[in-house]
């Protein structure tokens, strides 16, 4: 043997290899375990915006991204970003959308809305949107499909606690 090279017995290498393998497996399980995430923005000090999963729903001309967390036998919707898209989607279209949530439609309603429904919490009414965007890479069309995208909203200035505040985030949502 050369100077500086030390013999290592097989019995001392195997436990180290086993520990390394265990560390890789644990890291992999943590990385692909529970989806979850947290939305950001200046509303976050006022509301818990940590969610367990995101769901994408397209029904009756409305697209919604729901950030949910189970509670007991039910589910809390920590934030719902929805948009009226019936007039934006040609028949058979399955591509992406870039939606201006603050756009005012005929009749004066905004294209987008923000909602929240959490057990044991008073109903939340968010102010109208000053600015807002919802981008989805694909329209949800089939159960189990994964939809990615992002959104950001800024509420109008006023006297409401959420006035002038922001919420934003990226998501990977599943069609329930």
C-alpha cells in the first residue's frame, strides 16, 4: 500500500453507503410528499395563506383556482381566484389564458373576483381589484389533469382592511 492510502474494511463502508442511501430516500420522500405552499403579498400578515393543495375548476363559464386545506371532515378554501371566461374561450380551445382580472365587463362587474371560505371565520368580502392577472398554461379539461400558472392581485385603495394590499403566487393545480 502507498503512504497516505488507508485500508478500509468492507464492514465500515456498507453502513456509510446505507446511511447515504437512506438520506437520499428521505429527501426524495420530502420533495414529492404533500404538495402545499404559501401565497404571498401584503395580505399575508392579516390572513393565513398556507394551503395544502390547489384545485383548478372550469364550470359554467367561470375558471377558478382554489387554494385549499383540509380541516376535520371538511375543506377550507383559503383563497379562491376566479374569472368569468365564457366569452374568452372559443369552442374546442384547450390552450392557455392570460386573464386581466380587473377588466370591467358589460354591466359593471369585474372579470375577476377573490374569495375565501374558512370554517369558524367570519365571511370575507375583498375590495374590488385595482390590478390583477391570472395566467394558466392550459385550460382544465379532464379530471386529474395538472394545471400550472400564476396570479397577482392588488385591491383598490379605500377604507377596507385589505385596501391597497396584494396577494400573489404560482401554482400547480389539479382538476378534482
